[in-house]
C-alpha cells in the first residue's frame, strides 16, 4: 500500500515511486545522485547494458509531446536491460475516450512492471500510483505545471558535478517560471540539498506570487537576478501553455530577459549555464551563450540518462 505520509516511500522510507521531489528526504536524493554517478561509465562501454531490470517491462506513457525526456527514459530502461514499450497515445484507446485508469488497468494486465508517465493534468502520476498493483512502479515524467522530478534531479546532478560545494552557491532560475514544472522541481531539489540562495527571475506576469513561501528570492530585474550567480538555469518561454496577454511578444521578452554574453557577464566568471530544453534560440538564450564555454546544456542530457537509470533501478529494487 502507498504510505499515507508520502506515497513515494515504503514503510522503511525507501523510494518506490518517483512522483515529486517535494517531501523527499535528503538521503534519498543523495542515493539517486550517487547511483547515477556509477552509471555514467556504462556510456563508455562497448556493450552499454547492465542487467538490473532484465525481465522487467517498462511502459512509456507520454500523453504530451516529448523528445528528450521520452528518448532518455527509453535509453535508460534499455541500458538496464528492461523490455520497453512506447504507447502511441494518438492511436491508443485513450484517444477514443478510454479513461486513464482503464488504460492503466489494461496495460497492467499485460504484466507491466513500471509506468513512466507524462500527462497534461497535474496529479495524474499520483492517481496511477494509487490504483496500480503493489509491484508496479510509477515515475513522473512531467505532470501539468506541477512537477518534473527527474529533470530536477538531473539538474541537481549537473550542478553538483560542476559546483560540488552546494551549500555555498547562488542559483538563478530565469524566465517563464509560472508555467514551469521544472522550476518547481529544481527549487525543491536545491532547497533539500541546502543551497543557500535560490533566485527566481522574470517579469511579474511570469513569476507566481506565492513563490516566496518556498524560501526563494524573487527578482523582477534581470541584472539583480544574475549578479554574482554561480549557476544560471534558463527556462523555455512556454507559449503553448499561455492564456491571455502575459507578454507583449517573444521579441520583447528576448530584449529584456534573454541571456546574452553581456548579461551573463554579471554572473560569476566561472558560472555555468543550464537549460532543460528545447531551446528557443534568440528568445530566452542567445546562441553565443548556448554554445559557449559556460554552457553545460549538452552534458545535462548525458547526465539525464544516468539519473533516470538510477531512479528506475532504485525503485525497482525496493519492496512495496
């Protein structure tokens, strides 16, 4: 049964689902990060496989479009030797009106062991975890505006890789905060790990008013947000989730909030620049920055495979 205190943990406090970073113990995050580090070497092997999920069936259920997340989950599962099935939602019974829980029930009858779920509705992975069989594991690959825990973890891994002194860092998260599940997951992860200053930076229309309650510093001036930052995380302008006139135009956003080399100079000289992708070049980030010496955007993708391997191997190995 799911824990009443935290549905992601069993009675021993071990991770059995990954639904959100919020509320997870620091030890669980450290376990994931340390385990991911052991999987990085798998990328360098001639045969890029370990047998930890051999005989297990992982179902990728992406009810929203995705390239990086779905692909890296598929690669991660295959490197763990799992059997991977990608459900084509556009051609599935869900497109014909079948309910989410009926879809899950039918897939469970096909002996699924793990569901990797992306859904437009916040809370969908929680609903699945609540109703699936005890042996089935659920990983949230992004739900509405709520959470994107594996992205938060790979961002945390990237930061720790380049800036291991987490308790001395200033991290600036810049851009479309209000629509970003990544921003929320990053804030929870950084807070749990003791990062002393987390800044959210953006125009008032794109920064939720309640974020200060999460212990972050809200900046509506880009120069203030970037000054002396050790890490700059740029977020994509999510036009598909906007309703109403939150911005004059993408061009105006780029002028005021886009990261250029001149603006990046306000951060520390050894600052790293991150982005969860996909990038809108010339909008939230200039190509000279995205491809420049400070950018660790492509390593983020590489680390993402190892982090997702770590998550899947850990939850599969823990008893319900």
